């Protein structure tokens, strides 16, 4: 039997239960509960800011005050995907990038494209602290091409070109063009494959730090340097916060990405502490704002320096010509962190379905690397995995008398050198050139552009110009698909 409890006892227990609850109510939560409430509130507030910033980022795709391209179905589809890709990249960088415990991450790939990226290039970045010392260990396939002055070797091999650069930052995070004039983003130091000293057969090491250790004779990149800003003439100390790596492929069938590691020497074997609530809140708050500013910045680059929609500076001409091409020169956009020693040439294509733009290139000195690629109106390269929307010097060899032809059109004309617009009516095309020894200016490639009807193409191209069958085109696409999957290790 259960013991009997009197009515007075029930009243007594009820009173003390009520009093305990009252005391708890007025005393407030304990320290642990208060901290949890503050963390939840802080993170919720950061999340609301993030959502607001994403709405603002969407406006950079639509609002004419941010100079987006004219909206069409393709432009809008590309634009919204472009915003998501920016967000994807920013999330990965924010969570993974730690200069005390660095690792390489992909700043561009098949999803995350921006800045008119080179589809021949694998872009990698690793965060660094200019006060620390870092070691990069590189293992490569056959690297003989790096030292042969332009010769091509058969079989599995290293990328045609590799560039390691210490840089102060990535363009675009102010959202304003003024940063192009204040030397906000600069290259401090660089080394290419042709100048790397080996540390064994097809193995290399690079030390990065603020100063070279006494007696050190290996590969070294400075993370602190006195640099002069060309626009202001002011010399000041610059500090790198990123190591940027470009692996540039020409023979997509045989060139294999590098295996690399990066280690901060005084953090080796340490534990990276978990993020706390405040750090995650700060991370969340920054994401949407960074995305919106990046899109706005590159919209402005397209509208003003590149003059994609018209003469914006009143000099009576377009800096990037319509259905034409500039001659090779150093880059004028974000040049401080562009690929070291690369020359560029660009033009706008604006084509009807029955038209083709022919770019003729005559190179008195064969470049060590040459690449040709298209870009949409968000400064992204269209799908290079499933379309021939770009061509390397290996993929489009010299036809005769040091001459190459590139034929831009939406329809396959069945000839060598076709560059597929993937359905884009308008965009821009870019060429990149790298020489192992820079030639004199009068020996640089000469470029000509001509707009023709597709039906008249054969009458414009040289006699006996190489034809490409449908089967050969499919084989070339299959090679592209295999290489891109291997390059980005999509598994």
C-alpha cells in the first residue's frame, strides 16, 4: 500500500515548490544558461545580417546602379549561379583558411569562376601570415619541359607552366574601382617552374618567410617587402597574406597536376582550436557582404575599364574592341596579382547565329604557353569541360608560317581552331601569352580580327586549312572531360 499524505502536507509541498520557482524566476538563469542565451542571440543576429546581405547581393545582379549586364534568360541564369558560386567559395575560404594551419584550397574550379579565369589553369591559394615561415613541398611528373626552352615531350608530365606568388590580397572586396589605383592588391615575390631548383628528381621545396635565413640557398619567396605603388609613387612595406599557385595546362591529355603540401613550421603537430560562437558569428556576418562587393566590383570593371557597353571615358574608342582584339600587353585590371610574366589580349564578340569572328595570330617567336578562351558577361569562362570554349597552343597548333587561326561561332564550322560560344551571343575573348625569355616588342605576336559569314569561312581561311570531323570533335571533347575530372579530382 502507498503511504497516505495529508492535505496539510500537500499544501506545504505546493507552497515550497511555488517559492522555489519564484526564486528561480527572479534570480535569472545561471552562468551557463546565460552564456548559451547570449551565444544563440549573437549567432541569430549574425544570420539575419547574412540574409540581408544576400538580398543586397541579389541586387548587384539586377539593379542598374550596380551595372549588371543586360538581362536575358542566359544572363540571369548565369548570374544567379555566379552568386551561388561566390557564396560557395567564400564559405569554404572562411571556414578552412587559417594561416597557422594552412592548406591549399581551390579559389576557382568548374563551379566557382570569376575574374575572367583561365580555363587552362588550376588556381590554388593557401593563407599565410607574413611573420611566419612556411615550407611548400612539391612532387611532380616529368618536369623536363620546364627547362627545355619550349620543346614538347611525350607522355605523362608536369603542367606546362607553374607560378607561385606571394600576394597581399584578392581584388574586389571593397566593391569599388578605387582599389585598382591604391595598390591594395600586389605581388610581393614569385617563382616559376623554369626557375625552381630541384630537391630530388621532380621534387621541389619552397621556403616562404619575412626574411631569408642566413646561408639559405634554396627556393625562397618573401612575405614582407618594400614595394612602390605605381599610381601614387609611394614606397611602403607590403605584407602577404596568401600564397597563390597557378598550374597551367596545355597538353590536357598528358599533363598531371602537382602534389603539394604547405606547412607552417612553428605550428607543425599542433592542434587547431575549434571555432567559438563569436568567431562563427563574425564569419557569417562577413559572407554576404563579401559576395555582394565581389559581384559589384567585377560589374564595374566590365562597365568602365573594359567598356563592354560603350565608350565610358569619352576618348572616342572602346578599350576592348567589338569584334576585334587588342595587341598583347600587361593586364590593366587587377594586374598586381595577375599571373606573373603573362601578357594578355582581349576583344568583345557580338555575333549573329550565321556569323563567325576569326582571330589570326602571327607569332615570330613561339610562346612557351598560349591560351585562348571565351568569357560570359559576368567574367566567367563558359563550360570548358563539355565544350571547346577554349584552346591551348597544343590543342590548336600552328598551321603555317608561325600562324594560328581561332574561329569563334555558335555552330561548328568543321575546321581546326573552332571556339564554341556555347550559345552566348555576346561576351569577350582573352588570349594569354608566356615566354620563357621575353622577346623584344617587335617580336611579340600580331593579332588580327575579322567578322565573316559562316558560309564565307572557307574563302577567308587559307587553302588546305585542316578540317575536323564530327568523330574527331567528340574525341577532343572526351579528352577535355577526362582531364577536367582528373584536374579537379571530382570524386
